[in-house]
């Protein structure tokens, strides 16, 4: 009955290897599908022995040859199965005139592969010969394959007919779509010893389906001289219907009075080909009604149906000359863009779209007309129906209303800012809202974005408003404008649109700055093994947005990473835009004597400085250290350290030092290094002593050579430093070139340690001429800075409290130093406009560098060009202090 189903179970039990094919044909009482055909196929998983031009067990006829002249035939073996075919042997029985050339060897053929065997007959005299060719195979259905062999020796002059395929064989054209043509070739040869003449019989093609076959008549009659080339005859099949098509090709070579033949006088061939027809199927079936739907008058409703290929060939479907007919055809339409279309045999169904836009109330009818290449269904048709109904429409409303501006305000260039607006349904039925294509247009459309995943959406009658979110990401500074375009099902507002506007401002980008700068080296104080020492890194945000700093996945790396750690603060750390600097405290706890190195790795959200590294270095030293005491002597006797000497006193100057060795170091080997520095108000020079003479030195410790070496330290060790008039350190030949400030330092190295100068206070003195040269007490000041009556008083504080001016701080005590000053304004300067400038100088035993205050940080300065100095603070009227 209607809607019922019945299942059929089909089985395939292949009797041999290779492809197995059949057809299932069903007869129904469906007037549109009276007969349904299903092609069936399965594969036999075994080797299958096949051959051509003759099949197994067919006679291989060599024809006639004069005695002692051989005739050859080739036999092609093909594996038509799906497993490897092995032919283990080929043997000949019967007359000895037959032979295989070259000798046969075992052969294995993969699926669809071939090999060719050549068999030869050499008649001895004028008589017939017979034999058998046998093959042994692993084809389970053909373990032994035989071919009867025949040939004759004949001295008679006679033409002999031979062909490929052999007369009587079947020429199978295979499967062909109905109405299309395929070709095969018959090769005709003369194998006798006279001219062979072949004509077409009358009729040339006969049989039940003769009209489906044809032969090239233009080459007949055929004449082939003895030993002449073979002639190829073309035969065609054009199936007119599906299923097997059969006929017979008939030739004749007997009733020719001038050259009769006794071999195949009337050769014929069975012709077969299988027509494959396309099948048209659809849901609903042709002839049935397609209900397009109910729709408001004047609006469109859509209906689709699918067309399937149900036959055995590609299905082609086109629109009829008049696709839709009927008195109300104007109310219907079909999507013509897909026509014509082709569905390959077994391919995916094609969807056909039909629309109805009722022009009035009630039922509307028409007919859809198609054309197909299905012989049984060449003109499928469908009755179309839809019903027009009264309008019940939705209403579109929003805040802001369509046509108004959605203002995003200001947004930093490269950073998105969002804005929302609400859409409501104000009519009677469901409102659908979708994005137009394109959704955003205008001058700066690429700067605006809307979440397309939200669309389309539906708002039932009286439902809550839908909030839509948009973004503006300005690509440039200034006003950015565009337009948002929507589509709604409100017939009175089908295309609501909104102007979009935002102002692009300078981008908010965090800036990373540190003291020392990224890539610099943090050198810790020397520390006894196992004793921790710290160093600080000051991080500053110098951009216009919050700076976030995190530790890299491997925060500290390098050969001695385990000796270093971060004490404070916790990471990640954030410095607000304009906020206080952050201090990072790094600790070194050397695990062995000597240099310890690693790398600190940070990451920041500064786009230009996202990866930050600092080289870490500290030195592990023995817990007990050498003590070095210097001695200054002139002709007037011993002088105190930091003494000021006249030029005449330098003529008998002697400098020496005494090394006091702690008990833990007695007996060790030590190297001693002596360096000196000569500072004037405008220059500085460094020197090193190699044990024999003073040499100019570049300040690099790696370039120092020992001035003295002790293989076995005793309790005390005297060291000679200098004796002379200081002329070795003068930059010129005049007396005044000797004036200035001198520092002599003694360093040492124990075992594998680094060179260190921490044994005691250096020898320091100043040399003056007859007219006093003012040497500043403390860091040198460039000679072009004019002294003002206004004076400054400074203070030095560290973690131990207030320190005296000129204080000597240890490396660890200098870690948290705060330097401040009070300006006492002179009466002459009070009330005047002024700029406050800060500069600093850092002197080592061999070098001097300068820095200036710029805002809230110190930057490098060349120490000479005051035009580069920038004010730290500006006063319109100087106060008293």
C-alpha cells in the first residue's frame, strides 16, 4: 500500500576471479517507471587466465605454408582477476613442427598485466599438422589451459584468409551510452601464397539489432597481395536502447572466380555491445504535484526538489522551450541558473528550486516542463501549486533609528572600541534580520567590524530586543566613517542602514626603559662562595599605556644560572602609565670561586622591546682576603694618603705597598698587578706596570700582565710600586704636564680567581706647581663649567643611614644609595629666572664617564658639550633655597 517498503537482499558468489557483472530488472505498475534496471557488479578475489586473439581452448590456426617456411602466431595472456596470476609452464604436444620462441619461462602477472607468447609452425611437407599448447596456471578455475594447434604444408598457389579476431569470434564493444558511438577494428591478413580478395556479403550486417551496427564500406573490396600488409576494417556500434545489442558481420572470399580460397571462404563475426541508458528519478515523481507553499500575496515562497540519476549512464536535464505553462504561470518561476545540468552515473542528486509569488488570494496552479535524455522519461513534468494569503508582516525598530549615526567615540589607532545598539520586532509576526552584501560600505569600511556569526537572527512577536555589537579599529588618526547595511523582512523597512563614526587617536603603546638598559651587564660585587649579594634593575614605563613585564619561560639561563635568582618583586608586574618605577632585585650566591655568568630573560608588552635580556656576572672569592697597605715617601719622609705634593717634592718620590696575607691564604700562589691613573682637569691616562717598566694601558683587565708573582705566600709581602719624578706619566715635556691627580692601585689573583682590586685603599695624591692647581675634591668637573656664587650642599644616604661627604662605600653598601642636594641661593641670584641642570661623573682607577639628568632618568653625556644638557626644572624666580 502507499508508503510501504519492501527490502530485497542480493548476494554475489563469484565463480571465478575478476569483475562479475549482471543486471537486476524489475517490472512495476508505476506508469512513469514501468521497468527499473539496476546494474550489479562484484569482484572475484582470485587470478583469472584470459587470452587474445582467441580464448582458452579455442584452436590456434596457423593456415597454410609451403614446406620449410614457418608461420608465427602470437598469443597474449592477460590476468583479468584481482590476485597475481602465475603461469608456471608452457608445453607443446603433437606434431614436432610447432615451437615456442623464445623458450617459455615462468611468469607472474599482477592484476590487468599481460605477457605475449610467440608460437611457430614450420611444415615439413604438404600435409596437415595438429598439436596442443598447454599452460599450467594457479587460476583456481583453469589450472590447465589448452589450445589446439593446426597448420598445413601446401605447395598449391592459393590465397588464405586470416584475421584478428579470428573468424567466428565475438567482437564485444562493451558498454556504451544509448545514442553514442564506439568503434572496434578487424585486422585482415593474407597468409597463403596468392592475392586475397575480400568483399562484403549481402547484407553485410544482419541480426536482430543490425541497425545499431555499421562497417566502413569504403575500403571494400579488399585486395591483399601475398606478403602484403594487413588491412584494418572499422566496425561501429551505436546502441539505440539499453541492454544487449547483437548482430553478425558477414564477409566472403569464396565465389571469386579468379582466386577462390579454401580457408574461411565466408568469414563472419558476432557483434555485441550493451546500451546504457540514463534514468530520471525525482521526489516527487514526474507527473505529481509539487506544493510550493503558502505565502502572503506579493511575497515569494520557495520550494526545492531533487533529481536523481537512476539508470546506468550520465543523466542530462534541461528546461523545455517553455519551462512553466498554465493560466497562472506568471505566479511561478524556476531557478534557470542551474540548467542544463548533468548528473554522472551514480553521482549526487541535483537540487531544483521553484518559487511562487501569488498575485491574489487562494490557490494558484501551473506546470513545470523539463527535458531529459532518459529514453523512458524524455519530458518530465510537475504540477505546481501554491496558496496566496493575506499579509501579516513584521515590524523593524531600533535604537538609534535607521539612518542615524552610531558613534563609537574616540579609539586609539590599532586598538578596537565597541558599541552596541538594539533591534526590536514591532509588528505581528517573526522578524528576520540579516546582513546585506556587503554589510559595511563607505570610505573607511575596513576600520569597522560586526559579528557576522550573529546573523541572520529571528525576533518573535513581542520578544526581547536583540543587542548587536560592532567594533571600530581606526587605522589612522582622525574621523573614520562608514555605513552599516542590514536586510529585514519588514516590508516597510527592508534595508535599514546606519552611519558609523569614530575618531582615531594616537595609539596607546607601552614603553619599556630600564637602568641599566636592556642588553647591558649587571655586575655584582665580589662575594665569598656561598654568600649572597644583590643587584637592582630599575624598570620604567616611558610610553603612554600600562607596561606589563613577565618572566620568560626560562627566566635565568646560562652556564651558572643556578647561582642567580630573582628576589623581588613577584611576576608578572605592571607599571601603570605614568606610575612609579619598579625595582627588580637579582641575587647572586656564587657556588664556586671565579667568574659566574648567566642571562636574565624578561618579556614585555612593548611592541618594539618584547624580548629583554641582561647579562649577569659576579665573582666568587675566598672568604679570607689579602690586605694591601700603601706607602708614600718623599725627601721629607712619609706622606699621608691623599696628600697634596709640590712639584719639587716629586723628585725623590717612592711608592711601595705591603701585602698582609691571612692564615688561610699562606702558602698559596698569587699574582700581583699594579696600575696607575693620571687625571688632569682636561684629560686622563691609565698605565700598568709589568715588573720592569710602566706602559700605557687601555683599562682592559685581560691585557694586564703580573708585576710580581709569589709561588708561596708568606705572612707579609713587600711590593715595589714606583720610584722617580712622575715624568713617565706626563702627557708632554713641560713641568706643568706632571701636575694633576694620581692614583696607584694593587690588584691580585689567587689561583683561578679573577683579578681583583679589593685589598685596600689605593695610593692617592695630588701634585701642584708653584701656582696652585685646583683639583676638585671628588669627581672631576669639566673646566668650562662656571662656578656661581650660589652653592649647593649634598647628602649621601644608603641603607645604613646618612654617610659623610667623600665617604668610601663598599660594593654592597653602594647598592641602595640616595643622593640629594640643597641649593642655597645667593642674594645676587635670588628672584632671577633659572634652569636647574644636573650632571654626574663616574671615575674608576682607569676611566671616567659622564651622565646628565633628563626628566626622571640619567642618560649618557659626552662631558664636554654643555649645549646638550637639558633642564631638570625651570624657575621663573629663584627662591632662597
